[in-house]
């Protein structure tokens, strides 16, 4: 008997949701700052050392940036912002991973050098 | 009644987004547990405290967004940022630990080198002392050694004198006279050959001996021709000696032509004396005697 009212309620809810959703879309500003920061971060991370020591991480950063640019073109500002923020932090991860690898190698070399020197000195004193 | 319940259900579903008790977000939970675990990591808290703090802050922001009922996408995004900042903290701590190791190893090497230099200085002192002691001993035995050397030299001289060699400032000189050669030729006569035998025997008995074979002529004939002739005679002597087993590298040839007369070229006798081959025995290497 009250199916009519039910139908109305459902339609109202749907309309309200749609309106809110549309409003959400329109109210997201173009992520200008986030994009600029992301571009700079990915550029800075794109060194030979980083691509050598953290290739996957660097790749992740640059492809997210590329997707962000695409989202911008598609007027999906929310997606673009999210991807840009992630691209920036991904670039930082890549840089620091590369640095960690380099530091570890340097530490290993310095320990090897110290050991070699110790052995040399041993030989000299034994003689 | 049923319709009212249905409406309520729909409204409730519609209001779900604004609920005060949000559904658990697995991405947030993952981030939360990772950051909590990291706080217990002493190396991390010690070496990258600022970076760890930043990660914790990011987690708090994610958590707030979740409580406020932000979209799942936003909450997951913020949780992702928190996780990445934690990874940054971990890499930073690792780099700093490695740098400390490098610095430590460098300091260790410096320390070892200092110790080594100290040891080298001690060693050098020891070696110097040992060398000085050895020098003292040598001095004592040196006198005995010199006496033995002199005895040996005298014996050599005696042997050479037996060959009619004469002692000069150049060394012992054996002179092979003109009569031992065919006139104007470089061929050794029998008499000359006998001398060669004696000489070869001398070299055999004194294997370290070395000699210079020097050819001379008188002043008759051209200087160039004489130079050539003197060279040929010296070569003949050398060939004879080598043929008798004297090592060639102990012998040296000099063609001196008419340049060094020992007698007056004005008389026939004098000229004959000048036509000669001299075999000069240089003092041996181990002889320290001043000649």
C-alpha cells in the first residue's frame, strides 16, 4: 500500500547522494602545489645512483606522477592530488634507499680495509 | 509496519557514511601496527628520531581522518603516506648506522697505523742496534780478512811472475814479444803457443781472473795499418786462449797501434820491443788493495 512512499524515499536518497557526490567533485581544487612538489621530488630522485640502487621504488614514483598528470587532464583533481602526494613520498623513499645501499657498501669496504691492514700488520710483526 | 522498517533501513544505510563508528580500515591497521613496532626498535629511535616522529604524525592524521569518517580512499591514502614515512625513517637509520661503522673503521685504521708506526720505530731501533753490533764484529774480523786477501794476492803475483809478468800500476802485465809472432803477421808461433798454454793454465787455476789483451806495434808503416795489425795480434792471442778453455767474457781486446811505445822506435831493437801484445791482469774485484 505504501510502495509509492518507499519509492519516493529511495529516489530522494539517490538524488541526495548524487548531488553530494557531484558537489564533492566540483569542490576539489586543482592540486597545483602538490603537483609541483611531486614533479620536483621525482626529478631530484632520478639520478643514476638511485635508479641503480632503488629501481623499483623510483619506477613507482615516476609512474604515479605520470598517472597524476593524466588524472589532471581528466579533471579528476582528487585522484591527481592523492597520486601527487604519493609520488613525492615514493621519490623520497627511493632516494633514501639508494643512500642506505651506498652507505652499507662504504661501511663494508672500510671494514674490509681495516681487516686487510690488521692482517698486514700481523705479518710484519711475526716477521 | 513493514514499510516503516524498510524506510528506516534505507535511511540508516544512507546515513552509514556519517556513522560515528567507522568500519575497520585494514590499510590503517597495517600502518598502525608497523609504526607501533618501530617505536620499540632502539636503533630506529636512536638514529632517526625525527623521521620516526614524522611517521607517527602521519599515522595520527590518518587515524583522525578515519574517525572523522573520511572516504576510504582518503584514509588509505593517509595510511600509505604514514607507511612510506616509516620506511624513510628506517632507511635513514640504516644509513647513519653504516656511516658510524665507516667512521669507526677509519678510526680503527688510524689507530692501527699509529701503533704500527710505534712498532716500526721500535723495530728500526732494534735493527740499528743489531747493525751496530754486527759492524763491531766485522771490524774485528776485518783485519783477519784483509790478511787473508793479501796472502791470496801474493800467490797470484807469484804465479804470474812465473809467467814473466811484471807488476805495474795497471796491474800484472804479461808481455808477449814480437818473436812469438810471424814477422808482420798475426799468427802465433810455437813459442807463443807454449805461453798460451801456461796462460790458460793460470786462468784455470784462478777462475775469477780477467785480463785485457792489448796489441801494440812500432811506428813503422801507417798508423791505421798498425792499429789494424795490433788488433789482429790481440785477437790471435784471444782466440788461442779461448780455444784453450779460457772463458771469453773474462777477456777484453784493445788495439793500441803505435800509440804506446815502451822503447825507442829509432833503433831496430827498440822497434822490436815495441812490437808486442800485453796481457794486463786487472786487480780482481774482491781485492781491496789500492793499485
